[in-house]
């Protein structure tokens, strides 16, 4: 309302009140869902499919003909999965819509270390069969490609579904959720602190088993059922067993938790399905806008080189995106802290042995194959995170390398990862980022013109008329060019086509799910009208009898 007041020059010039504005918004909302909420939501997705050939959606109907499950993924999500789909984070959030349907977010991490969404689903329950439907639909949307690794919060139904549908994927449980559960089940601070070390530190399997045995004995939890169950699942959370499996540097689902917090700024528990999907589209558009800033920084600026190895540091800056480069540079700096413990040569390969300054009890072994310029380190950081470790950089320095070898570069962290992908249409991402860059440039160019025109009445009116005229002309060209399907600004032809479609569905019922604790309804206790306590006093009883 304040925007209209400022634009009109006062409340008296607006011509309507805040109630009229809300009534108009409600009227437009009712038009969008006049056939039903589920019909409106599916119609919106169908219209996006018409505007984007790579858009994918699928739904499931229950026995009553009501919408039970819904999955969707746009072209950018499918392209991103074809490039960054080696690791999948599977998380569920609640209180995002009127029907209390849990929202499943299938996400990952891109080459800028930013979160990227591969797909979303609204479910009616959290049974094994439901999660299996989500995973099978997800694999179908991604043309049969499956992730190499999956990370979840430990939900048993989710874990069973992953085991059935993604048997070859390495499954990891979120360390944050495990540590939180440990604190609620085991009230021993020493146990919880030492458990976190067992989760994170890179012990050998033998050392892990020895430390675990000493931990449970010293803390007196040998017979604790929760501890026994945790130990049986050690291959899902202990770094000793997960080392060497690629998880893009993630040990918890906190990336999804942060994304859920961001989505909650756009979503709320009073939203209908149609409103939910449109608001979700807006949120995703903003996430991708922030990605375009990272792309611009990586491709159009150069970092300041700070190490004493400018050639080696410069070669990493040329290859990796900016955020990944900063992470790699930390390991380049740490190579100076290593102490050589000797080396040996066997045929065409040379093996180097290193220990850390002040910590000779831990040593690492780096094998360098000169013919292939390939380095393999016993710490397995490259296999786990996809970046070269300090031990590898130390060998590069000893061997006199000025550039990082190709074998030490993981393509998923590079600037040109989209150009090397030969899966789906990678140009979709570039086209979207180009549009955002043009929009930002034009908006900046108009600032000074608008500033000067705001001081003069005639200039203000002339500029306003020019904006109105060109906006109408450009909108017509925009519609004719077929750009009207970006989720939050669809053209009138698509909207009218959406309104005419019918799917023969009823609106879903309100769901009751495991994680939606705050919606557990309890009957409100009534207080006594005399004493204001919950139990009736003697005066109320006598009044009732009389």
C-alpha cells in the first residue's frame, strides 16, 4: 500500500484503501483455483511444461481421487543433476502448506559450493512406499541416472527406501542429527565429545574399533540399547568406514536445513497448493540469482595471489571456481608444515612419506606416477572431497611443478563444468544467467535518469509515459517470443490455457506426519468462571446443581 501512496503522491490520490487491495488479491486468488486447489496447482505445472520442454512433473492419486503425491523438477534442476548429481542430500521439512504435506527437498552442491535443488516432492505420508515413489520418480526425471552417494537425517523409512531403490549408492547419516540424538539418549558429556571425534576423525578401521571399545567401557554404556544400535550402523556415520567415498565435503544435512530456513521466508502453513508452488518458484529464482553472482565473480575477476608459490597458486585460480579456489589454497599453504620422512622408487612411480610438524605419530604416503602425472595420497582427501591435499601439493613442489596436474583436478569444481557436460541442455543455465546480467545492467542504467526526473514534474510525467508505452510494447514482444514461463511471470496465454485444463482431481486431505510435532492437536482445557483454575470450584458446582 505504501508503494501506491508514494507513487500517487498521498493517500487521497490513491483511490482505494488497504481493504480494497486485499479484496482484489483474494478475488484474483479465487480465479486461479476456481476448479479446485489441486487443479490449479497441476494446471500451473502443466503450463510450465508447455513453456519449458525439459520441465518434469508427476503426481499420484489416492483411492478417493484426491491428490496424494506430487513431484516436479524444472530444466535447470535436471541440468544441474546431470553435472552435480554425484551427491544427493535427502531432507524433509514441514509446515509449508495448508494441507500439512511434508516437503521433500532433493538437493546437492554445485561448483561454487552453493546449494542447488534437483527436485521437490509433496507427500501425504512418510511410509517406505511413499519414499520409494519419490526416488523412482526422481530417477525417471533424471533419465535413469542415479547418485553415487546419498545423505539423510536417519529416518528409518527413508533409509529403507534408499536401500531398495539406490542399492549401489553410499549412504551417510547426518552427523549433526546423530550428535543431537546422542545428547538426548546418553547424558554423559565425555561420551558425546569422544563420539564426535569418532564421527569426524580419519582413523583406520582397527583404530576405530579399539577406540569405540574403550569409549563404551569407560563411560559404562556397554549394555545401552541405543548405543548398540548406533554401533550396528557405524558404516553409515564413522569417517573410518566412509573415508574414500565422495560426499563433496559434506558430513551433515545442515545445507538442507539452511535451505529450509530460507524457504520458510517464502512459504507458510496457511498456503494452498497453488500459492505454495508459485511461492516456491520465486524462492528458487532467488537462489539462482545468487548463483549468478558467484559465476560473475569467478569468471570476470581475479583473486589476489598470497602464497610464495605464485605459479602453482595461479594455475589453481584459473581452473577452480572462486570459492573452491579459496578452499584449495588453504591446503597449498599447509604443505609448508610437512616434514619429509624419506622416499622410495619403484619402476616409474615414486613414493613420498610425510609427517606433520610437531606430530610425528601420524604419517602420510603419496605415490607419484611420473608417466601419467597422477598422485594418490593415503589421506584420501581427493577421493572424499575432490580437491588436492597438502601432501599432494608438497610433492608438486618437490617435483618442481608449476601447474597443477590434470589428474588432480575434479571437473565438478571447475569453472567450465557445464561446457564439459554432454548430458542435457547445459545452455539453459547460461541463458538464464545472461538474462539476469542484462536485467541488472538495465536497472543500473536507469537509476540516474530516474533520480533527475524525480525533481521535475514535467520530466517525471514524460518519463512515466515513456516507461508505460515501452513496457506494453516489450511485453507483447516477450509474449510472442515465448519467454512467458519462468514461474513467476507467465504470460496471459499460458495462464488462460492453464485455467481451461482439468485433471479430474479433488483437493488433498490434511496429512498427519511424524515430523510435524507442533500440529499435534490437544483439546484446550476450560477454566472455571469463578476461580479461573482448570478444576471447577465449589461455587461453580453449587450453581450448576441449583
